[in-house]
C-alpha cells in the first residue's frame, strides 16, 4: 500500500500534466478536478463512482449540454473511460486513464 503523501504527489503530477495540455480548457480541468475530489472522498485512486449531478455541482457546470460536451471530449482525448450503470442502485464509474507516473 502506498503512503498518503505518495498518492497526493501522484495527483499533483496528474494536475501538472493536464495543466500543460493545450487541448484542455477550464471546463475540462474543472471536471477532472471534480473527479479527483470524488476519488479522494471515496478513498479511491483511479476508478471512481460518479453521478452526473455530483460532477456538475463540483465542477460548476450549469447545463447538461455543456457537461456532456466536455465529459465526452475527456473520453475522446484519452483522459477517462466512462462505464455507465443502468441500474438504479449502482453508480456509473469513471476510470482515470492518464495516470501520473509512479
């Protein structure tokens, strides 16, 4: 098991990576930070249980259309893999694909 400081450093390294990607704008980064916040709350590293409402609230994205646009682009850019859950008792998951180097 990794020490918490190492996990935190990996997230900082990941944030450095996304901050230097010219494809990403403030809304992409806001969504990725929202996903990271959920991961931290869930004590997860790279596979996070998500809901659209929670991600929209944490990222301050107000419209569903905008949310879907930027969320889909993160998938297309290879940052995340989204696995929807169609079961009402289970949340969908997001996997961080571009992980900071160990």
